[in-house]
C-alpha cells in the first residue's frame, strides 16, 4: 500500500456523501485534515472552493502527494473513492472482474440509492408544503432500492462479498432507513449488513467526523441549501 506523509485535505460536511470519504480515510489510517464546508451557510459557493469543486458540492479532496508527487484535487464522492482505491490499493479490487463488480454497486449508489433517498429525505422531512405524489414516488422508489440491496446481500457479509468502497458509499444512506419511512424488518439482509458495518471501528470513527457541526437547519439554511444559491 502506498504511504502518505502529508495530510490529504478533505473538504467536508457531515452528510451521507461526506461520510463516504471520511470512512475510507479512517479505514486507511492515513493523515488527513478536515475543512468544513457548511452547506447551510453557502460555503460551497465560495470561489476558492469552486476552483476545485465546480459543481458546488462537497466532498472534495486535495492530495498533496498525487501522481508523480504533484498535488491533485478530486471532486465527486465516487471519483474520490476510486482515486483513493487506485492509489492505496485497498478496498478496491485489482482484478478486472472484481473491480467491475465493485464499480457496478458504486454506480448503483451514485445514480440511484443516493439521489432517490435524498429526494425521500427532502419531501418527507424538509419540503415546505405537503406534496403527496412526490412523497409516495420517492418512498416507493426507496423501498424498491432497499429490496435490490437486500437481494444482493443474501449470503454475503458485504455488498460484493468482500468489504469495499461500495459498502462505504452506501452505509451513510442506509443507516437512515427509519427517517426514510422504511421498516428494516422487511429487509433482514440489509439490517444485518448495517450492524456489520457499524461494528467496524473505522466506520464508527468516519461517521463521527463533524458530529459537533450538525444542528437542525434553520429556514435561512434551507433557502441556501435547497435554492442552490449563496446567501
């Protein structure tokens, strides 16, 4: 495994997407520095952040020891996991078949499990008015996705068999099953996997990063976050 002497800079807020990277860095047990990007206050719109994360989303990283020893920035959580996996050779298979399996489930999370559960959170928790169609639409899709994951985990400790970046990508979202209006008893394999994941010390540490910053969102915070504009 590659060594890391200078800390990786992690631009982060304690959300399911942010936790993907904090968990991986904790699993690697390498030095990293956390830079808070308060998405309720508009930090994601600051020019200095947009310079290396142009989609105004966190997480992002800057690795001072990138390719050929030169600094590199990476935005998008899935791309960060893949970059770290290639660099450190951990939790990301080197063989092509294993890598394809891991990437399939990483993309499943990036394209479905994250976005759909995010919409579920929004309409069931944050929307300023009741939108019954949207609540049903995203709750039903969440239920379908949990079913897909439950089937995949049948007979497996982890999503692809071995612990990987796919598991790290999913756990921050899956542990919110209750607020997503799911009954985890319907998905026993997912429930067992959540328990397995939460028992990993590095997962526990990764999910604790930035815990002191989490507070109920104010109306002003919601305007910034959901209207996608700086205050």
